[in-house]
């Protein structure tokens, strides 16, 4: 029996991080929609995904679908899961734009509160978490999940590069977290339940630390890994 996969809208998917995530999900057989303030730019980014996948081996049991590009609101309407990959200063305005189309859905927020020019310094907003503030703003009708803040865009965009970095998945709804852990796994990453949405502050803050490590040691996209082995009943 063929598994039915949710349609994923990557809002801000013309940027490096969003495009890299969209590419990996398209490779895994998901219906991917690139969202942008400009429908034309979204369509160009979607076409680039199809070009990138042309000629690549198809995974067993996967039917690849052509990526689509739409304006953010239309993309949010057409998906089951939305992934927000815009810069911090565009986070709230983009959510306000699409919130009416997200009722009953999952919003994965990849936002990192980087405040230029001091992006190597942790600068969490009042309340401690940029993503938790979005859950407070949207209420219970939209399940907000925090994930993917610490994965280098350059690694996501290179399908031949194994992602040697774990993903923390935080959210107040366990079932929603579980769905996003599956998305991470299908995109070639190892993900962990990180607890409630307030715990997103850890992943958000860690990005500035990783950026500092990259610069200080000349690393091309450092990451983190969780050590230890889950017990059999938790694996």
C-alpha cells in the first residue's frame, strides 16, 4: 500500500535554507510547494529543484512529483504542513499574512533570532524564544513546531552530502512533533523530541554558537549530535 505523504509548503523557500529543505523533501517523494512574497520567484525556485533532481537516481518506492511555486498565502492554503524559513525580521509579518490559511495545520518554524551585525552573539527575544512567541500569537488552532535551525544550508543543498548533525524538534503537541521527526528522517536527518515549544530557545541560541565555531575554526557548517543510545522501549 502506497503511503500518502503530506504536501509541504516551504514559506521563504527561495532562500538557501528553505530551498535546501524543499529539495530534500522533493527527492523523498513529497509534494513540495515553494512559497514567496513573489510568485514568480517561487516558480523559478521550484523549477530549479526539478532541474537539480533530473537524472538523479530515484529512491525505491518513491514517486517524485514536480515542485510548485506560489505566493505565500496560496502555498499555505495548498499544504498540510507549512515550514517557515524566513529571516527573523520577517517572521511575524509572514505568519500574520498566512495565519488564516493554516488553521488545523502544522507550522514548522525554522526561525533563528539573529540580529545583525552581531550574529555570533546569542540575542534571544523577550520571552526567551522566537518560535514560542509565534505559538502564543496563533493559539491552539495551529500547532507550531520548532526544528531545523542548526542544519547548514550548504549541506542541505548537496544531496550527496550526508547530514552529520541532529535535529531538535520542540512543540507542545507530541503528535505534531512526531510528524516532523518523520519529515526530518525522510530528508536524511536524525531528529529527537526536544520537549515543549519553550525549549526551542536552546536550538535558537545554539545557532549563534555554531556560527561562532564555524568562523573560529574554519568549519564549513558545524552541527551537534546527541550521544547515548535510547532504551529499546523508547527507540
